[in-house]
């Protein structure tokens, strides 16, 4: 027996938990007494290279105990050295992390409504659209040579078209519009693109400023093993070690390889004390792989925790007896009777922690916009000032160079004037 809240845990005088209630009920119905002992190594059980098992499974393998009353996960490897009673609980695994601090990404407020791909696509579309408009304006037969020379709309130059389309992107119309039907059709389509893009952007920006929205650093195992900011670990000496170590699934293999790599410098990633893993999670940049029941217990105490969307390693918990034990069927029938009676539901309500109400998150859904929320807008002003200073400096340099260049004698003086 091990201490795994809420299934079993040690108090000052005895053991308590759902498994203890279940064991006590079995003892009453089958008329036996029991003595609780703990495995010397503190493991649930992992298989060694020699084929022997550690922890609770090893005690059953060596027939040192008659019954293991703990949330043992049913696996094929364990079935070779022990027998499982009918499962009494179903669970799955999740990854627990600390919620990121929203203040760290406030500088991205004006960028976050669009993904990086959308921002890059719009940045590429603007010069390409300007080039298309220039070509249309210069190729269209609508304009005569004299009209092109006298055209002051400047749309037949790249910079003129660029600033016109850039103004449209900011919902500001230009002073002139093209006369050619082809150019007008293209500009009309660009305006529709701008309206749709800006409506989407504005809606998302308003939502991000008025409603708190948490964005996790990763939402799946594939994303977790692909990043470098977070380490991950799990409860050492449990079924998690066996499953990740022996799995042929690429993501699971990558998780185990990461644990081995982290363990070389930080052995606590395979610590057998769940509290140590929780301390690492609360310290930041650490992901704890554990059963959902254990994670729910921790999340009931802390408001700053979250789990990723992916659920994996579905497990069935059962008590264990030595191989070929004559009590396997007897215990299984009693477990079935207890499950049908509804006692398990009563015990779950007794031991499962109630979710903590995080009032600071509940009441802060609509908030006053502060300076830190719109700091990126002020950054844009600063960037604009810096760019303007750089450009005006270049303009003065170019002006000085051109003003000091000697004039051509053939184009100066009275003789150069037209007659």
C-alpha cells in the first residue's frame, strides 16, 4: 500500500481513503482481518532487466503479501506475475502545468489577434498587390500618353500604389481612384479584403482587451516534446515509467527520452513524491504527467494550474493478488456487488476534493483597459518616431549629395531655355 490521495493516505493514527473504505467493506463481507504494510522501496512496481519487479508488484510476485489494496493499473506485463481483481475505478492521464502569466505577453496585444502566418501573409500581399496595380495602370489602354504624363494620381508608380493600398488597409481612402475598369475591379477586391481582415482583427482585439483568455504554451504531447522551454516528469516507480519506456508510439518514446535526458541533471523528474513534482510545477516551466484524479486534487487547491487538452494512457484500477490465487474470483464478485450497490459513489463524494472557486478569475472577466493592455500601441508610436528620424536623416544626406553635384553646362544658362 502506498500513499496516493484520495485513494489512500496516512494520517497520524491510521490509513484512510477510498481504497481503505473498499478494503474494510470487503473485510466485513468476507469476514477477514488485515494488516497494512508499505513496500520498502516505495514503488508501485516496475520490472527490472532480470524480470523481477519492485514495489507492490514485487511483493505479490514473491508472495510476501496476500492482497494489494491500492490503485494498481492493469497492464499485460503485470498480469504475468500477478492476478487482478475486477477493476473498481477508471481513469486517464493528463499533463499538469502552471498557467502562464498574462502580463508577460501584453506587449503582443496588437499582434495576438492574428497568427504569425496571417501577419506575414498580409505583409507579403501588400507589396504584391501594389505591383499588380502598377502593372494594370501602365498596361491599360484606357490612358493616352498625354494622360499618363499629366496623371497626378501617382498610381502608375510603385510607391504611389503602395501608399494607396496601405491606406485602404487602414480603412482610409486615397485622394484619387483609378480610371481603368481593370484597376477599379482589382482595387474593389482589395477593399473587400481589407474590410474582412479588419473586421476580424477588430473583433478579436476587442475581445482580447475585455475578456481574459489564457493561452497555454502547448496543448498536446506532440507540441510538448517539440518545445524547449518546459521540462516534464512523472511519478517514479509507477505504470507511467513502464508505459513510456516500453511504448513504440513516437510521442511516448520522445517523452521517455526527454525524461532520461532531464534525469541526468535533475533526478527529481522521476521523484516518487508527488509533492516534489507539484513544487516544480508551481516553480514554472515544468509539466507533470499524472493521473487525472491526482491532478484534480491538486487543481482543487490551486487556481493557477491548468491541463492540456489531450488525454492519454487510459487506465483501470484494481486490487491485486498473487498469481493463481484462489481468492481472485471471490474478491471480484464482491467488488461487482459493491459497485452495483452505489457505495463507490458515496465514497467518491466523501474523499474527492471540491473544486476551489477562483473568484479573482471569475469576477475579472470584464475589466477596465489599463496602460499595460495597450502598451504595444505606444511602442508603435516610438517605432514610427525612430523610423521617421532615420528617413529624414537619409533625405538630408541625399539632398546634400545632389546639391553639391556640379550642374551640366549644356542644360544651364539662357542658351538652354526653349525658344
